[in-house]
C-alpha cells in the first residue's frame, strides 16, 4: 500500500477518535483531549506504518501535521449540528 492511501486511511479514523475522546473525556481540557486523540491516531498510523514499511521519515513533522488535522476536525465538529445536539 502506498503512503498516501495509508495516510488517508489513518486520517479517516480522526473524526471517530475525536468523537470518542470527547465522549470519554468531555470534562477535560481541550489540550488533554487533543493529546489523547493524537496518541490514538498516531498509534493507528504507526501500526500500519510498521506493517507496510517505514514511510514516515520525519516523525515530528508528521505529528505536527496530524495535530493540525485533529484541530480542523474539532473546528468542523464544533461548527456542526454535532456540537448543538451535545449542548442541548
């Protein structure tokens, strides 16, 4: 599997991870929830990276990019009806 398809598969799990973390740790700070989501997403992607070959050559940049993806997902969810139904 090439890296792009593996990356997209990993990113596809981010909304579910963010939703699960919010459900479990809704009372925690945003930073704590982001760290938890980052850990879960990184573990998912790193596991597939270990199976398919070492495609991630700069882990720090990859982690920074993944953090931005998580921030974007949170912005989208907070701007959607998902956020409204949780508040009601």
